[in-house]
């Protein structure tokens, strides 16, 4: 698991509660089996003691992080602008996972990652409310989800990003005013099911009273969403993609004025433009005002992000992400790559092959990492030249760092070093 030291406070409180850094270090990040009732019992202990802001739940396979951050950022900036002219401020929180370099990235509050002080204060409030036995029993993700709810209790709007599921995800414990479903694909089969129908149903059964479905790569997902919405009495808005752009409920909406220009200036690939459209539609449904020009100051670190002029970094890791990103890659790109062992890395490499000159394998620090030998075997099957990443960046080459949060983390630490 990732060490938290250096990111969070290590000072013991007067009540003798272990500081959050060392407390989280003792929790494993991954479990073969999860008790789905446990987090609901924990939330029942917490619920009477905190406020509960308007909450948006974002569920899907790809695009959750960028869609959620665009929503949160635009809503917060509009509120900040109101405050500047004497109006009321508008506080927004965004919970996402995993992080790239430090835990604080997971809990974003009013324009910045939550500070060590804020996180420690939330931990000191949460731990005694749960009690030692429950706090210790909760998984890493379950505890940090409840921690985020404590941090965000005074917000006007909270955007909660699900982990790997939907119906049984820890983020699904609280009421939501809107469920946003980003593209759903094949991933995490061990937890969610082997078929797209099983995976989609698991995610879509988290649907709240209002829901927005992003354009989907599988038509079956739309059918399942419509059936579940009917069963639970939810109002479902379905977005589609066609040769004219982005459509909602069969009505062509086109791109809002300025979005294409901003996306071009920022070098956004098509998938980020689509995620932005989903975020804007979600804000429209919630009747939250925004100024699209605020996207000019938004940085989506790790999402086809221009780390250097000739280096893009992207935390995508599955075939669906590869299909989204290959369209925007430069020809003859050097791919800096590695993968977790539960991903279809050979399929990813086949999808990216048309734009890849060669692959440089970078070791990653995760108990879920596949072996170098397995990556090499996949590269040979696909027919791509490869070597180990030595830390050098040639100014004459184009690079894409891709394969997971861990791959990007390993690259950033190696380059900084």
C-alpha cells in the first residue's frame, strides 16, 4: 500500500487517538472479500452527528474523476465569483480515488486538496463516533469515504466518486440528489461480474431519484439503465453520441459556446470534451449556474495532462480508456507503460499499437502489479518493440505515460528523482 507519511499529520491527539497517517497505514488497500453491510452500520453511527449536503454520486468504469472535478470546479468557481461581488459563497467538495502522489488528492475542498490539518480534525471527530472496533474493522476505502463526509459536512454541494462498484460501493451509503453514470465497460470482473450486463446492473442499481447516463460504448447499458429507472421510479436522462456531437433524449444540443475552443487550447482529447458535456448537463439538471470560461483555469492532472511539451500522462488503464485516448495520440509515440494484473493489458496494447513507436516498461510499486515477464510476453504477442524505462526523455520524441495511477506515480517520482 502507499505510505502516507509526509502527507498527513503524525501528531497524536490529546484524546490519545492514533493520527490518521499511521492509522491508515495499517489498513490494507485490497480485499478478496468485502462485508457490504459494515459501511452501512458505520454510517448509521455517523449520520446523526454531521450535516448532509446536496450530494451527486458518480458511478462508471471510465471518466468519473474528470467528470466529477469539472462539475465541482465550475460550481465552486461560480460561487467564488458571487462572493467576490458581495454574494454568498458556495462551498463544494469532491471525493475521488485513488491518489497519484499524496492522500490529500482524494478529498478536494473549495479549489484545493484538503490540508493535513483539515484531514486530521475530521479523523479526530470520526474515530470516536464510530468507536475503535468499527473504525478498525472498516476497509481503507470505507473509512476514507466516511472521513470525506465529515470534511464536507458544511458544503453546499458534494460530488462523490464511487470506487470500483456502485450498488455495494461505500459511497452509496448516503442519499443523493443525482446519480451520474459515466461510460461503463468490462473491468473488475472478480467483484462485479464477467459480462457487461452483470457489471452494468451492479453499477446502475445505485441509481437515485434522478439520473444522467453518459454516452455508452455498449447498447445493453442503456437498456438496463432504462429498466432499472422504471423499476425504482427514477427520472433518467440519457445522453447519446452521434456524428453531430452530443445529444440528450434525442435532441441535438451541440457544444456550448466556447467549449471547443477551450478544449483545443488545453489540448483535451475527445473523451475529456465528452466528459465536460456530461458534467455541464448534470449541472443543468441541478439548476446550478456556471461559467464555461472557468474551464480555462481548470487543470485535470493525470488526464491526458501535458506534463511537458512532448510528454502526456494519463491514469487510464483498461481497453475502454485506451480506445478513448488512441484517437488523440501523436503518431510514433513512445509509450511508457505498466499494468495491474487484473487488467487486459494485451488488449490495451493492441488498441494503442497503431500510434506506438516503442514501449518502455516502468516498474510500479503495487501488490497488484503484473510481472515484467507477463508484460513482455504481451508485447511480443502484439508485436511491439520494447525496453525498460531508464528515466531519459528525448526532446525529439512524443511520450505517453499510461497504465494506471501507479504507472503515473512511478514516472513522476522517477523523473523528479
